[in-house]
């Protein structure tokens, strides 16, 4: 029997799907399909479809029909799905998130997206190379090896205008040229999968959902620069990605897409996985190479650039996961097709991990040039709980906060730089009125201060001093002149640090001062946190008109700060209260508020 | 068989088999590029990196033990102290931070009577803070061993701990 006559069910088993219970959905589907002897059903795994906010997601393709993605498919819903959809061929309209030939609840999420990097994510089984081949996998590698010489490959990528997606935005084709032109027989190709921005998961999703696309991009890059050995440096916190990469490499070796004499040519290329060990600075290219060599991951001065002197002192090219996932598309469709998307200086698309106080958080890919507002309001469906949109944080610890007033900024390298933030690797965290901007700056400084490798004084001591100042401001002990002191320190740390970590660490502070100076001033001068978030500056209170004396707050308070007998109006003793918020969380009538 | 005495997770001194380590070293080869993978596998096998393990690695790879310690203390992943049976990792990434991660750590610390980064007296739980675990849309998030718990609040934390405690009593 041909597989085309079977019903195909794919369960999205990315990290966020699993967190939402997708593995239980999978197990239950397997069990029920067995018990019901549904022989005509083929059950498979897929990766991340991007709609993290609607997980678990299950895609069903009935024989001869278009596929339909059902959302919120927890294990309790499995029986109804199998009965109504699979057996009876009906559609459960309320659960449809997306379908090719009918409206789904999540269409707005996809409308403005353009998927190149994510083209296969959530659509194919990442653990089965045949799925990748079916959608044209490895044809770009074949084309490059059989019809193009390395220089032509580099030219095509240069023509596409693709710039590095790891943060710095350097033109990829030109970078490949440096390494190709460097003297030496042994060269290395590294894929940077360290993804250190603590609010971003684009690379993880691509690796988990479409690992072969990254391998193919690496092999093409290897050919273009003259490398025979590739390394993927992946953070250890991504066990699913590492496992799927391992499976993918094995399958590609078996089929001859990696290994010796690929497609009968004399080009050989192999890939090894190196697991990171938990250091943000190892995402920086020279630190990353030190780490692969087995040393402490400390950056060094450039030049010499890795293209001349890299891993084990050999010419090395290093690219980000997303950069590489674009390559096969560019080779197949041509550099011009890629360059047709985006703005004058920023071509193609960019993937963002949309998170924070947003209704539809997930993975989105948009053409360069759309505005931040379009992403937040249209794709992301606006702010959660009807609160006010305050800012987006882009670029993580190296980036900055862009206020709502500038939300019409176009998403391209230059426009974003002008705001003081950066494109970054793709973290986009949406903040609402309840987020304190001083605390946000403190959060990032705390991160960079901890992750500073300690090699240069300005980064090591400068970030620490800045953090101390931010801490005292959020604790209500800020002093007159602290803002100016922060600005001065920021300028020095930016100028005098050796690597990108220190050079960009002040950005979150500088952008919040630039756009939210009044919030800093309120903390310092009035000892107030306008967002009502900094603990030292708020008090929990009970509204006597709403309190019904249910006594729950009294019961849950870990420090006995709530006074009052049952059926009487309660009150909170501010001297005992630690502002843990448990009482507010549990108060049914909603009588507890923050002042 | 070469054994060394190291404290086991139950607190007793126990003879531990270094053969496992020798096999790991043999598989990875003794090049300097193998140091980090060997430390990772050794930590998987022993739960942490006891002094004896570090010294053996130093001798086998001909790397001074000071350099091995240099590497071990540079990377957040490596530990020099034994951990509890269950490791609780509370996400403090950006999305989780703005969703109140601090309160989640506080709730775990309160329920378990343990400070962040420490292990409970009964050696059942170790409480840690980590950066983004990649489930930002479920913030605030915590991972216990391999399992992820999303949209946590103070009550959710108590429930999760109760579940693990109940399970422990059964075992
Ligand atoms: C502190 C620091 C952390 C970085 N982390 C990453 C990372 O996690 N992933 C990444 O691809 N690039 C990261 N980079 C950028 C890399 O150094 C490098 O520019 C990039 O991998 C080049 O690839 P691309 O040209 O494809 O962007 C980081 C840079 C710095 C300074
Ligand atoms: S910030 Fe916590 S999962 Fe991403």
C-alpha cells in the first residue's frame, strides 16, 4: 500500500511542545492507534511550527486532502481527534490553528511572515532524512558541487546580500572570500550554535526542526572556502538539538551527502559536534575556538582574524545557525531572489523569538523592512491582558530597549542601530507597563557582569560598578548624579573592552536612560518605581471594600504579615511583608493591590 | 581495579571506580581538544567532578591539574560538589525574568528550605538558576531533571514539590 493513502499525523516535538505536554500526546496517540488497530495511520515527529503559544500542535493529513494543524492538543483530546478527524474524516473547526484550504484561528500569526529559514520547520520529520530529501534537500549541495566552482558559490552568496545572523551582520559571501583566500591546505568551517542571548531560541528551533538544512549549508560553505572538516558548537542546554544533529549527521554520512567524495566529486566534508559547557562568552568567535581546543573560553584580540588564524591556528570560517540555514535556499533560487526581499542594505528575512508580555509568542520569520509594530501587534496579537505596550528589548545583553514611540522603526540593521539597540541574533522580548526599565537594565548588567570572562579590566570591573549603581537605584538608595555616572562608565566600558561582550554590555543601560530617563529619576528622587515592580519601593495593600475576609492571604503568607480574623477585613503589616506576592496571587476577590 | 574514596550522595564514604573514567579517556583520546568532552562525560558518570577524577584526568592528558581546575571553574556546567537527586533549574532568562522568575526561585527556596545554588539536607533537591531554556512562551519556567514546568506561580511550585516528595516516599 502506498503511503500516500495513509493518514499522516505529525506531533510537534520541539522543546516548547514537549514542555506543553506534546510527548504525552504522542504516547497516547501511539497507544490508541495501536489499540484501535488503525493500520492506515502513520504517526511521526515534527519540530517547531512556531506557534509556541498554542502547543501542543498536531498536524493531520488525510489521504488526498490538505493538511490541517490542530492546536492545544493535549492527551485528553486525542480520542476525539482520532474519532472525528481520522475515522470520520471530519474537521474540528474550533481546534484548527492553520490549514491550507480553510481559515484557521492563527492565520494572522502567519500572514506577514515569509519563511525561508523556517521553511521546513514543523513540516518535516527532523529525524528522517527522506523527509528532507522529499522537500528538495541536498539538491543545492549537488548543484554547487556539480555545476559551480567555489568562487561562483561565494559570488552567489555575496550577490544575495546575506549578512551574518549571529549579531554582527557581516556580509557572509565576503567573509567566505577571506577564508578561501587565506594561505594553507587545512581549513575549518564552524557553525556557531551557542545561542547565548537569554531570551532567544531561534537557532535551537532550527536545529531541532530542520537539522539537515544546517548541515547542507555547512557543506556548501566548506566547499566555498576549501574546508574538509566542520564543527558545530552547540550549547549543552539543548539536548534535543544535539541528539537530532547526531542523527542527521549519521544519516547524511550513510547516504553520502557528507563524508568522502560527495556526489562522486573529489570534495570531502565531515562534521563533528562539540558541546558547550555553559559560558555566554563562548559565543564570541575567538572564545569559541579556544573552547573547542579545550581551554578556558577567553576571547583574544583580533587581528589576526579567524579567517587567517583560527582553530588550531588554521584559517577558519565561522557562521551562525540561521546564516547557514539560508544557504541552500540561496543556491537553489539564486542570490537575486534573496536580494529581492528586504531593504536596500538588509536583504532577505530575519527570524525572531517573540516572547514576553505578548499574546502570541513564538518563532516568527519576517522580511527585513517590516516594522516592530507589525510584529508586535499584528503577528504577536498585541499585549497580554490588555495592558499598555511599553517597549521591545532586542539583541539581548548586547542590545537595547526600543520604546513604543519608535515601534514604527523598520526592522533592518541600520534603522535598528540608530535607535541604540541592535538587530542582534533575534531575541525580541515585549515589555508592558508593569516592567520596570531600570530593573530591566539591572537584569542585563547582572547577566553580562556574571558572564564577563574577566580578562580585561574595563569589562570585569566596569560592568560590576555599573551593576552596583543600578542595584542601589532599584533598592531606593540611588543618589543624585548616578545617571551621569552610569553614562560615563558606559562610555568607557564600550571603548576599552576587548571583545563584543564588554563593548556592547552598556547598551541596555544607555537605551533605557535615553528613552526612560524619567523612570530613573523617579527611583532616585521620589523613591518610586512607576512600574510598581521594584520591591523596595512598593507596598502591598488590601482594599477594604473588596476584601471578604476569606482568610486565604493570612494562611498563605509565609511571614505572618497579614492581620485580621475570618470574615473581617484584613490588612498587611508593611514592616513584616517581604513582597513575595503570594497573597495577591491567591486572593480570589482581587482585593490586594500594589502601591 | 583502581578505586578512590569519595563521599557518595548519601554522605557516606564509598569506594568509587575510576575504571569508568579510564574508559571515557580511552574513547576520547588524550589530545587537549578532548579535555572538555572528557570532563562532561565524567560528570555525567559521577554526578560531579571529585578531586580524584580531576587528578586522574590531569595525569592521563598530561595537563597540569591547575589547568584542569582552570577549565572546570570557567564553565558554569561543571561542579566540584555532589548534587541532589533532582536538579531544579529555574529559568532566569529575559522572558522569565519579566514574568517573575525571582519569585519562583524564592518559592522553591522557601518550600525546600534551601538557598539558590545549594542542595537540601536530605540530598534530594539542588536548586539552581539558569538562563533561557527556550520555552519563553511558557514563562516563568523551571526544569526539574528533564521535565519542564511552565506558567508557574507560588502555588504551582508547591504542587510540583509535593508531587516529587510523594514519589520519593513511594520509592
Ligand atoms: C559575547 C558574544 C557572544 C556571542 N554569541 C553568539 C552566539 O551565541 N551565536 C552566534 O551565532 N554568534 C554569537 N556571537 C557572534 C560571533 O562572534 C560571530 O560574529 C558569529 O558567530 C559569526 O557568524 P555570522 O557571520 O554568521 O553571524 C557572539 C559575539 C559576542 C561578542
Ligand atoms: S526566558 Fe525562560 S524559557 Fe526563555
